[in-house]
């Protein structure tokens, strides 16, 4: 998995599907719209006991915090509907999520003013980095429900990030830790050829222009 960027060199770029004007502006360049929900991740699907599961918040905070699922679900609950975009070239419109906004979780923390970046830590041994500013929009959630039901294990149960404005590898499944940082640090895929920012409308897929992504890469994945 770690050489994925190398494996995807020099692949062809797909033709943009034809959509009506009311939808076309929502589809980033090089993406294909799908009604399914492809399942992609690094490593095995972890298993959890919610009686021992927790979320650790640490780094550039005045006090480290540990949250249980019960404590997270006691915070203000938000429902969002958003479009999501995967680097493997699929997009899915109008996905419905339920959870707590990252911005609302921030109200429970004493984050130091010098914190400018966040590393999301997830099982198994996965991490991905984001600017703190990118996590403060209203549609960024720590989500436990999708489409009115609890997340399935393969989609990140019991908790995943949802960061719709970036390619979906930034929306870490199986979230276990949030680290606030003064300086940026690359995560797992970012350290293996993927772009550090990951804006789908800018096609920020890779760290180098020599890489590309096959148009049909996502079609070989399991999907719901």
C-alpha cells in the first residue's frame, strides 16, 4: 500500500461526465459520480469494545483530554449533508452525517494560540495532517452515524472524521487521537507521495506532477 503513488504513475485521465448545470459545478475535475459508497482504507478493519474505547486530545493544549463515546455524544449533535470526493476519482453527492462539529469540540478544549495544525491519529497506525483552519467549517464532523444509521465497521465505526472539502483520505476512519501542533507534519499518505493539502477542485492528488490516478481505480474496491 505504501508504494501506491508509484504504482499509479502515468495513468490516463478520464473524460468528465456530462451533468446538468445545477450539478456540474459540484463535481471536481477528473471525478466520476457514483451512487455507491466505495470502501477503501489502509490495514485491517479494527474491532472495538465501546466500554474501553476513547478519543485522546493532546499536543498544543493546556490540558490533555480523554473522551468516551458517551461524553462525545453528550455534546451538541449536528446533522450535515455534504458531497465527498475520493482521490481514486469517485465522488458521492448529498451524503448525510451525524456527529459533533470539530468546532464544537474545540469549545471543550483549551487549545494554545500557537496551535495551527492538527494530526488525526487513527487505527491501525494511520495518521493524516490538516491545517486547523480547515477543520473549523460548519460541515466538518466527528461522525458516528451515516445516512441515519451507525457507521459500519468498514466505514469507520465507532468514530470517523468527515472533512468534505478535501479528498477523503483526510477524513480518517477509526479516529482515536487528535494532536494539535505548532508546525505541520506529514501523515501516512502524505509521506508516500500524496498531496499535503488535498483540495479536490485543485486536483491536489499527489506531491509531484509525475503521478496520476487511473479513472477506474475505485471500481475494483468493495462498495456499499
